């Protein structure tokens, strides 16, 4: 059944009608003002000029003409020349009145009237004739006395002519007044009509305003209803977003957990004796695992950006350190693919979002590795005008046809989109990179020729902070040449049995002694009884999760480094770990390169010499080669200062955090001594740390040992160092 709704006037129609009425009202008001001013001017002209100027001029002329007649009659009776003075005076007045008829309002007002003009001309001619006669007798008054009779006739004629002029002027003014009254009445009628129309327009405008107010009220009601519906929809959307985030986190954890076991087990298999066939199949598993990991990372990154958007945090980034990190991250994949990676950078420290920049570079280099069967990958970093940085990733791979380049940087878009395409991937990596670079205020693009390789490039705004210290970049090592061993005591906290076994084996492959716990509560109990160089802590565990366990350990004064390890790879997970007190965060799957990073950051190399050897010459030579004479000399001076700092802490043993400070100082001394080849000093610091109870004499013995070791290094390397 069709629902019939009442016809509603469109707000646009009402708005247009209101505007038209307002415009019409303005026109009517202007017309009313014009008519009012016109009426006022006409009335003023009628009341002043016509009556006062015209009538006054002719009336005064007639009055003076009558006085002239009287003056002549008086002179006739007297018959003396002295009586002629009044005639002269009166005639001069009549003559002066004549000028009023030649200029001013009278001539302007009645110039078109032929009758009035004729009478005025005859009057003026008579005056001129009398003036000639009177002027001729000025010096002979007797002559004028004898001609008074004829002069009187001229005066009577002049009086009559002026009277006719008054009558004619009055007739014309009467006609003009009637005409003005008629026009004024007509104008008043027009004015009344305009005022009535204006009032009607205002009434219509008011009606429209009421209609519009009603429409506004209805619209506000609809908006309130829509707001309520939108709020409900927003709640539903937020619930959906939360469910999506929870789903992504769960899927991340559930997928990465078994993948962690696969990749870790493959890394461990690489350390065993495998025949060629087994080695090839192990390599296939490793490559497939990394491809699967790339797919998971792309989907999770894209979903996270879609839900939470992009956020940027500007910080200082050392380009040499960035190059070092990239070499370490891709070392295994480069060895598997038999490719080489070279990075050219200007040795600067710049200000940018280092995390986002590293993410884009890892994506571009990963793509270059995937699409380059053999050859070299080159990364070139350059700056221009100290405000912009350009990075190019060039490969010698298969290249991209020109027709397919527009498909790049689009969501889920791939150059090869057929079901038989040779290369995997989600098609999201470049889309994510474009969003990141454009969010940083930069641009990204590609130059490529099919079968000749590709060069992906991007430019971002930066600020140059200064020069960076050089970082030694190690060449990719042979898979079978992993000789670095660490004398570390490690606690591994992991609830999944497979992951725990794999991670434990990887940690032990670096020479560490590993103790395990399957939840956070068990980890707290173990840490209260033993000392560890660092703790590897999973986040999601039963009984007590890793975040809660870390907070509790820090509250109990546990100072050893804690590294978070989880399948959840979102940025907010990292932030939660750091806020809880963890020192670092690594996303699963656990690989040999990630375990190596943990040891390099938080552990010291095991001594490769006998207990009686004061200096580890092999370690000393390696460090000296990497650091150079000047920096090595500076570090030796620092370790002596660290010993003196330990002495100050021990002498102030009443301080509140005495135990934690001495443990941290000994840990720092042990690490520095091991790195610089002071083997016996490193061993003594480790023993003091494990005992936890020592005297000031023991501390002085350690300081003496450090001083003796530095002196021996100075004696053995005097040509290279100046301590």
C-alpha cells in the first residue's frame, strides 16, 4: 500500500521567494521615497516661488505705478518746479521694479506665456518712453511742468498696464495651482499605492518567515532524530571497529604463533649437518615462511592504518645507523637469494619519523629482493637544500612494463594479476608506503624498463641535525660461520610449548644459559631467586600476562632489561610494552636475526681466553679495527671512570636504591670490559654481580684490575693509542 505524504514547500523555493520579496520591498521603498521627495519639492515651489516671487514682483510694480499717478496729480495742483521731486523719486521706483520682470523667477516662470510676455513688453516700452521724456527735462524743470498733462496720461496708461499684468499673472498662477493640485493628488495616489504594495510585501515576507521557521523546526526535529540514529550507528561502528581490531589482534597472534615455530625451527635446522637436498628444502621452507610473514604484515599494517589512521612522531635519525639496521634485517634473505645490497648515505643525522621511514625502506628493499633473480640492489640517500631528502632503491630485476606502472601504489593492485602469476604478495606494500610518504609531506614514484630493472624513489621533507658518527657495516656472514657466543644468563617466559622450545634453542645457540617459565607469575617467582642478564617476555599468557608481570617486576626493583615478544605487531602494542617498563619490543616470529639483535643490545660476548689471561687479544684487535684508535682510546678512559663511579656508589651504601645501582654499575662494567677485551676485569665484575655481597676492598681490587688492564693495553699498543 502506497503511503501518501503531504506536499511540502521546498526550503529552496521559500528562500527564493523571500529574496524576491525583499528585493521588491527595497524597490518599493525607494519609489516611495522618490514620490515623497517630489511632492515635498513641488509643494515648496508652489508655496514660495510662485506666490511670493511672481505675484510680489507684479504687485509692487502696480503699486508704484499708482503712486506715480498720485505724484503727477499733486504736482499739477502745486504748479511749481519743487513739486517735481516726488515725480522723479516715484518714477525711479517704478523703473527699478521693471528689472524684476526682466530677471529672476518671473522671467523663468512666465517666459512661455505669450500673453503675459506681451503685456510685460508693452509695460516696459511705456516706462522706457516716460524715462526718455523725464530724463530730457532734468535740467529744465519748467518744461516738465508744462507737459504734466501728457505725462499723466502716460502714467494712467502705465497704471492700467500694470493692473492688467497683475490680473494676467494671477490667472496664470491660478491655472498653475490647479495643475499642481491635480499632479499632487495623483502623486499622493501613487504614493498610497506604493505604500500599500510595500505593506503587502512585508506581510507576505512575514508569512514566509513563519513558514520557514516551521520548516526549520521540522528540520531540527529531523536532525535530532538523525543525530540519535547516527549516534546509534556510531556505537555500532565503534563496536564493529573494536571487534575488527580484536579479530586482527587474535588473527595476528594465532597466525604468528605457529609461524614463529616454523621459522625458528628452520633457523635451528640450518645449524645442523644437512645433505644438499635437505638444505634446499630447508631453504624453501625459510623463503616460503618469509613470504607468508610479508603477507601477514601487509594485511595487518593496512588494516591498522584503515582503523587508526596514520600518526607521526618526528625524531633524530642517524643515516649510517639506518643503513646498518637495513643490512642486518635483510642479511639472511640476501644470502638466500644470493644478492648484494649496497647503501650510499651522506653520513648525516636528520629529523623525520624514523619508524615510518624505515617501514617504507624495508618494503621497497623487500620488493627489490623478491623481483631480482640475481645481481645487486643499491640504495642511494641524498639531501638537497637541507630541507629535503631523496632515497632511491635500484634493482637489476625483471623491471615493469610502462603500461603497468599506473597500477602501482593502488590498494590490492599488482602488475601480474592472473592466477598463474609467478610472485606472491597482497599488493598492499606500495599502497601503504604511498600513504606514509604523502602523510610526511613527500612524494613517491618509480622509473622502470622491462627486463632492465626498476628504481623506486621517494622524497620527504627533513631537517638536518648534524653529522653522524660512522658505523661499521659488516658484510653478510656465511650461514655456517656463526661463531659469536655470549656468556649470558637468560629467562625466557613463553606459554606456547613449541615456541618455548624453539626460542630456547635459538638462545642457547648463541651460548646463553636459558631458564624458562610458562606465565608471568612463574617468571616473578624465578626472578626473586636468581639473577639474569635479560628477560624475554611474551605478552599473552595465562595466569598473568607479560604486561602485568613487567609492571610487578619493576615495582619489586628488578632492573635487568626486559624484551617484549608477542605475535601482536601493532604500534599500540609496542607503546603498551614501553609504558609497562619493558626496554624493547620484538614481534614474532622469532628469528635468528632478532635473537642476535637482543644479544648484541643487552648481552656481552663470552671470554675466549683462559682465566689467567688479563687481555683477550683477539677481541681487542677486532674492536680496535672497528672503532679506530681515537674512539677506542676514549672508551678505555670511560671504563676507568665507570670503575670510579662504582666506588662512589659503594661508599654511599645507605642510599635507598643501593642494590639496584650497584647491580646496574657492575652490569655496565662487565659489558664494557668484555667488549674492549679486558677479559679478567669482565669476569670479576660478573662474579661480584652474582655474589651481590662484597666489600669496598673488593671494589678497589676491581678498579686496580681495570687500571692494570688498561695499562697493559697501553703498553702493547703504544704506537696506536695515546691514553
